[in-house]
């Protein structure tokens, strides 16, 4: 039998050779999943021996990661804000960059006890609307997505977080057929130019749903489709927060102002990239 320490050392070397930057961390995460123990405990538990079944299970997961399948797909979860979200091959992984949308919305709300109505376009895992609902205890939310499989994941996450009673999900194409007014509209739409997708890291280009990535020839096609719905559905005094790709903030801001909305402060991600564009519908409009 092989010990955990030896298995981790060999796995980290093989992952590094495959171009995985987080080779040591990923090895611990995968072995922790197999052994059902905290991945941080291997310093004290390196002597543990893997059974033949555990070794085979670990080898299977390792082979998939060497093939550059995302670690989140192998673990079945991804951390975002303060929660873990179920992820699958049908959903875009929640990313730290998207937390700028959460920060921007919360910064714009002066009273978190208000019964706000939230709308999330392209909800995917539901991470944006569900995270906001976890911070806004009297709000309710609607998540819209084109993918039925993604909506199943979002519904699971709502249930797991105890937010199903304040959340609804709907299959649809942006705001088509949707009526009413919403106090907060958020979205992380596809914004990668179609020609750039194949050049992304393999975890994204080969394994994440192209529907959640492809933003048309210039990356702005989804914003052009989405902004008229935002302008129609945003309540007076309401705010919209859109995640954007690097270098896209000015173009998206122009679309929003062209639709009659007033711009708020643009928020940067941790890397200093302008990542979230804020717009408001003035109360008098």
C-alpha cells in the first residue's frame, strides 16, 4: 500500500508536469476528497495508507485533473463569497472577480432591511443572486438562464443555502416575456470574444460551457441584447450591476447611458481591472 505522503508527492509532480500551477494544493484537495478528510491535515496524517480502492479512486481523479478538467468539477463545488456552490460542467465556475458585483451592489444599498426585488440575468449556479439574498435578509430574487441544466444547479444551491423560499428561477432569453419592476438587476453575461475562447486556459476553453463564455465577435453582443431589458425592467431608484471583461467598461457604460440610465462608480477587481459597471434609474424617470 502507498502512504498519503507518497501519493501526494507523486501526484503533485505529475500535475506540475501537466502545467497545473496549483499542483500541490490540487493534490491535497483530491486526496482529501478520496479519504474524506480535511486536505490541510496531511502534515499530521501523511502516514495513512490508501486501500486499493482509494488508490484507484485517487488515480482516476488525478488523471482527469492532468487532462486539465477543472478542480471544481472534480470536487463538485466552488467557494464564492462565504459559501460553497455546487458546480457542474453545465455552469460557469464562480470566480473571485465576480465578487466585485456583490461588493458594488451592497455598497449602493443604504438599508439592507428593505424588501428589495432582485433579478439575475444568466444566473448559472445562482451565485450572484443567492449571495446577495444571503446578505439582504428581506429581499427576494429571480434568476433567469437559457440553460435548463444550469437552472437545476441554481435551484439546488438555493435549497442548500436555505434560500429557496425567497428565490425563483426561470428559463428564458434575457428579459423576453418578463414584466414588472426590479430594484436590483445583476448579470455576469458572456463577454469573451468568440475568437479568443480557444486560446484560454484549458480548464475554461475545453470544459466550461461555451454558452456562458461566448460574447460575439467583440465580446459585447450580450450587453447589446441585455441593456434594453435592464432599462425596461429597472425600477425608479433601482440599480444595475454588470460584470465586464478587461477593457470593456467604457463600452458597456456607453450602452447603459444610451438607454437613459445614469452611471454610478465603476468597481475594480483585486487585480485592479475595471470589473463591474453600475447604473441607476433616477427616481424621477
